């Protein structure tokens, strides 16, 4: 991972060029996920390429978080396959049936819509939690203070400081996570995820609850994670302006089905996508777009269509219940 660290406030307007390739990171084929009589994902297929920013959007209850949960081992779909090759030299391996911590060790990090920091720990300690998942020393080494453990402790502290600088929180290293402003907590959670040294990072509504200035900083941070660190980014986000400004491609879900895929420009002009958000027919959406060219677009839709809601499984969007996880295995 790169050690060139730049706080978001100093990020240049034009980050380095993206390093995309045709190598598939996530290969999802015909995934179907059911909860009793409710189908949360209905034969969803997609491919994520190395080095790209891929966004998953859709109306409330579309199945977006169910997809994230399936990709990270929280849920196990009843049908379909999901293969992962997160890092450059990895061989594609199925994630189905694997625990979440196993998928994390395969190179996948994730943040949640509902912030999941340790509020009684400092910002530095929170990031070290992520960094130390990659260390080898065990509890006996820690109790005895063996040289390897002491070395890894120094390395984890240095790496945690480095990541705090990267997200612009170096001045808050010794402050309790619970005392940070909301936008700062969002960035701290991203720093902790980066501490696990991922090849892919999944961001579940990272801009939720942030103001306009924080959204701009977040967009710059995501682009630098992608371009400078070479990490592929899979994003769920309801702020369409942010999504359209940073995503290479978008996947659109509605009622658990993939209804569209393409570039931001293609998606914004797709009447089927606009119809899904407005709750109208495709013909009515096309007619509205024809009557109001340049006005009816994804950025003009009612913000209430994007607010936090329950996903098709009945759980709060972004929440991962460990009991549900076990029930799905």
C-alpha cells in the first residue's frame, strides 16, 4: 500500500489517474437471496473490475444492503455464485459459506451506514484495531512481551498514525472516537477499514448525515483511496451528485432485480431507472424527461426516495445481525 499520505483538505482537484484493468475482482452470477416468502435478491449478476469505483443504487428496499451482506458473508444466498480475487495475484475463490472475518482476510473491508466505532477508545486505538487484524503475534506473545509482539506493536502504531494522516485526522489521534464530529467519525471508520490492508473496500452510505463540505472532502478521499492506494471501491450511496461525480459505473437494483448497468451518463438518461425512483411506468418517465429535458435527472429526484429505510429482509439498512448471519448458514 502506498505511503504517500495527503489529508483531504489538501487533496488536489485532480487526483492521479485511475489504474483500472480488466481483471475481475468480484464475480457475481445469478445470486438469489430469500427470507421466507420475500425475495431480497432475484438472480442478480455483476462483475467488479480491479481499480474501479462501482456504485450500487436503487430505491428503498431494492436489495442494496442485502447484496453487500451477501458479498461479505453476513448472508448466504440460496442460489448463485460469488467469487472473489481482491488482490493483484489472488486466485478467484468462492465467498459462499465463509465467515465475515475470513472474507476480510481475503482482502475485503467494509464500513456500515450506522457507524460502528468503539466510542470509548481513541481515534488511534480504533484504527489500530483494524491494523492488528493483519498481525501474527498471538496472546501468549503479548502477555510475555516477546520481541515480535513489541515490533508489531510499534508497526501498528506507526501505520495507524499514517492512516489518520491520510483521512485528515492526525490532530485527533488521542481524542475519544465518541467525541469526534459526525463527519470525522465517518472518516475514522474508513481509516480503520483501510488498516486491514484491503484490495476492495465496500462503503455503505458513507455520506449519510454529512454536510456539503464533508461530502466534498469524502468524494476526494474516496478518489484518493481508489487512485493513490489502488483499492477497488464498491459504494452504496443515496447522494446522487456524489455518486455521479466519482463512480466509473453504476448498478441499479429495484425490488431485488438488476434493472440497469452503465456509466453515470447512461444511467441518468435511462427512463427505466427514473421510473423506478418515481414509482411510475417507464413510458411516463420517458414522457416527463422529454417534456422537461435537462430537468428530470437522478439529481432532481425527491430526496425522501433515498432516505434510510428497511431492506427487503425486514432489517434496518446497513445493520448486520449476527444472529441472522447464523440463521442463514
